[in-house]
C-alpha cells in the first residue's frame, strides 16, 4: 500500500496570514495566502493542487482502462475546481482529450466515464473517512 504525505503551515490570521504547502516527495513547495485562494493573488491554493491531483489520477486511470483493452493512448486532462462562497467545493469539471488509435467513440466514452467513477482521487473526493489527531502546543 502506498502512503503519501504532504504538509502545510499557516501563520497569522485568515486574511493577513500566509502559508506554505509542501509535497512529501520534495517535488513542490509553494506559498499560499487568502488572496491566492479566494481572489487572484500570487501563489497556489489547495483547490489548485486538488485539481492537479485529480487530473493526473484520472488520466492515469483512463490510460489503465484503455491499455487493458489493448489501446495505447495519449491523454491530456484539465480539472477545474469551483470554490464557492462559504468555502465549499461545489463542482470539479474534468476536461480530457485523448488520442487513441483504432477505438470507436462509444467504447471511448464508456471507458472515460468508468475512469471518472473509478480513479482513486474521484473516490476520495466522494467522501472518505477522515481521521484527526490534534495536539495543542504551548
């Protein structure tokens, strides 16, 4: 079983504070702020990282489904994550384009839908158990 770890640190109030998010692999570390999350400020935000994770997972899962049927695809996916007022993710739009030689439209559409339902990130965003350990450090 693969276990992945990422971390974040936030200093200050919601609007005036700032933070850093870091992937455990070291492949990415970057700043985020209120403005980068809820406005158009410089830096990243959790929703952007969720979108990247979802696009990557979906593309790989669709590739696996296609490969299992003997196809060799090239897949490009964009995930648009909608964060509404009140801090609720209300919609994730997956927009994928694939080059798959010798596949018919119906088979491709069915496998694309199966990938949407089956990729681990899609499943996680549907509501996994979340466990919390909280420690107050004084």
